[in-house]
C-alpha cells in the first residue's frame, strides 16, 4: 500500500539502562558507574549505555518517516519488559512486523496499529516494537494527510483541536543543584524529579530528602523571576516505604510532614513505595490518596512502578489509586495507547502525566509532544536524557511549533466559516 520498504538503523538512547534492584540493594556509586553485582536478568553491569533501534518507512513518494524503539532506564523492574536487546528486536521486527507493514493502509492510523500489533505466537509483541513502530505509523499518517501528528490523533479520537499548552516537567539526574538552578532560570512548570533512588539520597528517616525539598522551594524564591511558582515533583523510587515502612498511614504521615515544609507549593510525590504487585500497589496507594485527601494536604501521589500498560492504568484510575498517573510511554507500548491512557485518566478525574524515560530519543520525545497536546494531558516530561537544556528545548520547541501550526489552522477555518 503506502509503505514500500522498511529500514532499520541501530542507535543510542539518550542516557543509560540501570539495574534498579542492584542500586536499591546498596550498589556503590563510583563516579558515573555503580560498583557491585548485578541482580536484574540481562544486565552485565549495573549501568550500561542505552541502545535504541530506529524503524523507517519508505513511502510510495520516497519520503522516509521514522520512529524509535527502546526500553526505559530501569528495564526489567516493577513488571516491565526486560533489557532492550537490539539484535532480538531487529530480528522480531524483520520477521513479523515488516510483512504486516507492507500490507496495511497507513493513512488509517488506529486501524493500521491494530493490524500491525496483533499477537505473535499468542503473545503481545515487545512493547519497544509497538512504541517505535507506532511513532512511525503516526508520522506516516500525518504525511499522507498533509497534517500534524497531533491532528491525526484528534481526528482518530474525535477530539477538538487543542488550544492549551501542556505544562513541562524536567528531571535533574544526579546533578541536582546545578540542574535545579537551570530549571528555575528557564521557568520550568514542574521540577525537579531529584533522582532520590538510594538510601544515601533519601537519608535516615527521610531527613536528607526533606532538606532537599525545602532547598528547592527556597531556591525558586531566591533566583526565580517574579511570579514564578512551579509545581514541585519528586521521584523517591519507593524509598519512603523502604525507610519509613510500608504501612499506608505512616507513609501518608511522612508525606504530609514533607508537604507542611513547603505549604505554598503543590507537592507531587512519585513512587512513595513499592508493594510488590500491581494489585497490592493499587490497594495501598488508594489508601494513601484517601488519607491525603481527607487531610486536605497539598501533596499528590504519582504512580509509576507497577502501572505500566494501558490495562494497569485503567485499574489505577478507576480505583483512584493516584492523583496523577505517569503514562510511561515505552512501557505502555503503542503511542496510540498513550492517547487512550490520557483519555481514560480524564474520564476518571485522575491526572494524566505523559512521561517516559531518559533513555528515549529526540524522535520519540517529539511524537510524545503531539499526543500530549492533542489529548491535553496535565503535564509531559522533558525528554530525552538527564540534562535539562536539551530535553527542555526538544519538547518545549516542538510544542510551540505545533501550537503555532494549530493556531493558523484554526484561524483559517474561522475565516472560511
């Protein structure tokens, strides 16, 4: 049909794949590497460079559109797909996916996704394949219809053309203080993530973490422009549960204590604890959310681990087991499912945060922007990488360019009308 050939090109993700279980178990950081034995299957060392695989569709007019496949930083943890293997993914794509791609109508996006992502040998395709191929399919549909990727999403899901910009959230990596200053100077909407992924960074009884929260709030007042008032968002990688204990009341008490130190800010706490399974996570997160709501706290719970696929997101949203769901795009699979996930969260009055991973690429980040804006998500991650400048410019500039096009399109329609 419209796709006459498929290209594959190995590439790099923008950060590294990390063995989360080894880091949680006390691996020592030495410069940029971690010392110690690996725990998660597939890892030959605790930190390895992220790899990716680009898939390109050669269309009938010889235009080539691309999408990028990869997994998330903490692959193999929290119910996620295993570590990305370029050779295995390339082989599966060539044998199974390519023949399907050559036999679809690429102008019909959701229909094309449904046909290409049918199960293989009674199993779902690797989520990395769904993610990369769905990006390329979205770009192909946009090219064939001479429109933007966001407009394809709006058309397929019967959504109005968006008018509101989506707030952007940046993550600091380990260069916390320097990157927080960068975020504040650039007036980032939501900051700083903080990478609180070890006992050393969380501190005894959470004291180190609490001091960092207070410092970030004070720093925004000190060097931020007048009127700048970001949302504070910290990912603690389950360390509240690890250090304080996994009883929901104790976790909620601690979170309220942190929130009271920054009363003028909305405080997002991502992954306060890992309860070991999706069902346990839902039950206990729902209790924490209920306690915070009853107290009228300015803190919000954000779910990440154990909430991977569209079905997981549905379960968390319907149970009100989070104030905000991170839709971790490579873990969701098809980027069409990211759109569905945002809309599902909205139906259940739960916040939708289109996230992803530092291991992604510029192409996957740009596609995520179009889906985020089209569905009017509550916030989206600046990605890829762990630096602020590159990720914020890629996501922010793509959003601004998109909104400029959509505003022109809207004005043209109004003039005709």
